[in-house]
């Protein structure tokens, strides 16, 4: 399993708003300060000790490689900048690219690099560096789908300060896809030297040992003032160990700690719980291409057999929201007018009977324990659908087995995506016919048509209507049962201020964090 799939891919592509279809510049809202930020004046200095999840055996130092550790991704994100980053309004804002604009047909995009951007060794960043980095990213297994429709030869430099991306088809969301792992390294960096390549980010790497690292402030960062002297990242293999380290004072911030850890910290006046709504989709995937769940009536029956409120209450301890089988609930374009599905066992039984579904069989639901609550959601789902007559056996697999043998292939399995802020992102990656990560093997010609029209439409009203059509088709026919969306949860000691509250990739933007004396 890789972070690119579950966290980084999910961190990119929200649909472009009207403002993003023209040149973008300053004045946009960046990451919001965390609850502990208050109105106090930021203090310069201090070292923030951050806990992040990961396994020593999965460590990578390559900014364009497969990052299965959140600890690695956090380190890389502080050392290397992407072209754009998540914002509040709009939800994509400048970083290494200070502005961008498109051609009238939405195929050609020009990104202007930020003035004063330089690598940590003092060398100015040029368009050639960005072109090299984007082409290198596209050539990696984890980066092959970073910029869909943009071939390597169509990533070019225009002078020293402009990068040009030409898509094979109109694509209004292209700037948003550059929020992914578009980390920039110097032109010509050899693979054997990639771990030592200087970045452009707010922190420079002081040392790295067995997944742990110390980063020091880059006083020459073009992006503005950085408050902390340093950030120390410590790797933890499970959320509970990380939470215990926070509670005992070994670290100051437990990143993406989960609901169980949040419950542990409740009532502690010295601990702040930072909630990031719409952070993680946790759907159950039903294969539509063939097998026992290919019949739409069967899929609808299972959706109706689930008690979503109970799932959110028990699995997420209330740290989340009820889902409605449409991925991307954090997208401003999410259609809240779609009727909320609620439990209806009588209707579920009727649909199962009409479809001729074999109730004498026991069906396997495959899951992992990669994240807190995933296996628990599978167990509760199995209990709930039993009341509709469907017998489900939960099969837990180790991470490697699950992602190699079950993901994209199984009839019934759990999935999760470390973002939930884009309807179009999920459409492009997991639902369009033939997409490389089509988790349910779903094909729907009307959905494909609506998607193609939506990404090529600049008119706001027309785009809104197309996105609504897209979501209605997904709601009615897709292979997803999205019972709930988990909040992202960070735990911080009371001295920590200015933490980001944006979901997904936004949580690693720690350049505005600071420590009270």
C-alpha cells in the first residue's frame, strides 16, 4: 500500500472554481490557525516535537517515490515545496507557483514561479528545475497518474520563470492536481543523489536517522516568516503509542492520531484536540463489473441495510459525519440536495428477493488494520447487514496482502482515502471507466460523459449542473457504500499554536505553527 494512493492522490484535485480559471495571486486564504492559535501574537523560536505514523521498513527519502509512511511525507513536505497547496477560500492557493492562467480551451496552463524562490543551497529555482521534477515524477510508479492527460513532452519551460503544461483534453482542474507530490528538486539530480537534493521549503534537513529527523528553519524562505527554530519528527508504528508519547510529554504534537487517541485525551486541559472535518473517506467497495454485487439492486439493498448514524457513533466515536454514498463531501460543489439514505431493512429485503440474491452463502468482506477504525467498521457492517439476511464474514489481511491481492480485485472490501474535498478527483481516479484505480470496476457511460463535460467547462452554472448530474449517477449506481467520513484529528500540547485545520495535505503545512513560552 502506498501513501500516494491513500493520502497524496486524495490530497490533490478539487474542481477549479471560477477564480482559478483566471490568474491567481496573493490575497487567498491559506491554512487556518488551529484552535490553540487564538489571537495571541506568534512567538519566534523553539523546537516543535512532532509524532507521525510510519514503519521503519517502509522508509523512503525520494520525494517522487512511493511514500507509505506519514512521517516520510511530513518531512518531505517541509523540505520540498509543491507548486500549489490547499487553501480555505479558494481551496487551491499559490506556493512555488505564484500565479497561473489557462488558454481559452483549458488545455494549456502557464505557471509563473514565485519571485525569490531558491533552493536551500541558495541557487534560484528555474522553470527547468520544475520541468525536470514533473517529468521525473511522471516516470515513477507512484507518479504516473499525477497529471492525467499531460504527457512528459508537453511539460516545458518558457524562459526561466514560467512552466507550461499542455493537456490532451480540456482540464479545468489541472492547477489543483499540482497540490500533489509536485516536489521540486534541481534539474539533473541523479537518482543516487535524490535523498540529498536541496529543497525549497520552509525547513531544511539537519539530520535523518531511521525515520526520525530534525529540520531547521529556512530563514531565506520566499513564502514568508517561519516562526519555529526547528521541527523534530519522531516515527511511531501505531496511533496509541504516539498518543501515549504526547500524554507523557515526549512530543508536542501527535499528527493524525485518530478517534481513539482523541477519546484518551478528552478532559485533559493541557491537550488540545484539533479536528479537521471531511478529512478521510471510509467507503465499503462493492465490485460492479461481475460477481455477487454486480446487480444494482443488491448494492442498493446493502446501502439501505446500514445504520450510518450507529457506524459514525461507534466506529468514529462521533468524530466524523454520516456519508451518503457520494465521495467528496468537503467539495464546495457537493450536492446536499441529494436525499440522505437512511436504514430501511424492509426495502433492503425486498430488493434482495427481487434480485435473486443468494442468502444461503456467506460473503467475505476483506479489510486491514492500516488505520484506526477500518476493521471495526467492517465488523459492524457485517452485524448490521445480517439483519437484512446477508451473512458476511470479515477477513483481516495484512497490509501487503490486501493491497496486492484485494484492492481493485475483490468483490467486497473496505477502502479509505486521506482526503474528501473533491467530487471530480474521485471521479477521475476511481470511477471513470478504465481509470487506473477504479476500485469497483464500475463503468457507466452517462457518468463518463458528465465527467468529460465537467472538466472541460468554464461556465460556473453549467459546471454546477454537470457536477450534480455526476453525483446523482454515483449515488444511484456506483460501487461505493460511503457510510461515513472521519474527521482528521491532531493532538497538541497547550503550548502549541497556529496549527493548520485544513483536511488532507493541509495538515502538514506547519510553517505557521509556533510555541508559547
